[in-house]
């Protein structure tokens, strides 16, 4: 498949702009949301967390990010 370069979005083929109320707009939004759910699907434990320092908060955030990455990687492995 050839690679094509564009200087501006207006040079691309096909107008993907959808007018409000257009059924194609709703299908495009639904497709985008389904794609995001399949690829990211981040999980965060519910609740409020108190931390003694900002470093503790960042550490917990990193743990959640790592768990989400591992879950994403696992989903990709099982699909293949």
C-alpha cells in the first residue's frame, strides 16, 4: 500500500465532517467509543484515597497504570 503525505487535512480525500443530527454521526461516535473500550478499558478501583504525600499518590497512580497496561497486554495475547 503506498504512503501518501498531506500538508493539510483539507488535502485528504473524503469529507468526514458530520452535521448535528446526522445518523452517520451517531454511528461514528458509537464506533469510536467501541474502539476506545476495546483498546484502553482502564480500570480504577472505586472510592476516595487519602495519601500522606504526593509521592504516595503518584505511586498508587503508577500501580494502576501498570495494572491497566498488563490487562491490555493480556487481552491482546488472548485475541491472537
